[in-house]
C-alpha cells in the first residue's frame, strides 16, 4: 500500500462510526442499483453510470467499450443521439 492509500485509510478510520456505517449503507444502495440495472437489462447513460460509480463521466467513456467494475462487466451498447448507453452484466 502506498503513502496515499495509507492516508486515505487513516482518514476513513478516524471518521465517527456513524459516518462509516452511513457510507456502507450508501455503498450497499449503489450495489443494489447496479444489480437491478443488470438483472432488468436496463441501459444507462455515461453520466448515470458515472454517478453510480462516483466518478467523472469522462472516466467512464475513457475506459473503452468493455471493462469490469466490481461485480459487473460494463459494456458499451450503442449511441442514441449524443448519449452513449451502457449495460451492466453481473459476474460472480
């Protein structure tokens, strides 16, 4: 683990327990959303995917057409107008 990772871990560990638990609840909500998108076959835009992943939209589009995020393969499906649509497929 590098110095930056240690600093992040220390900062998280120093947060009050209630905040850490709230962050975990938010994470579980995020993972449930991703699972629902996957199981229902919903397509989502780059900006929606970026919001789900908590990254900038350019970080989503710069990854290419097919990549893994946590428990899902993320695939670029098509373009509708100026929107790129993505599909999540669960992998275990």
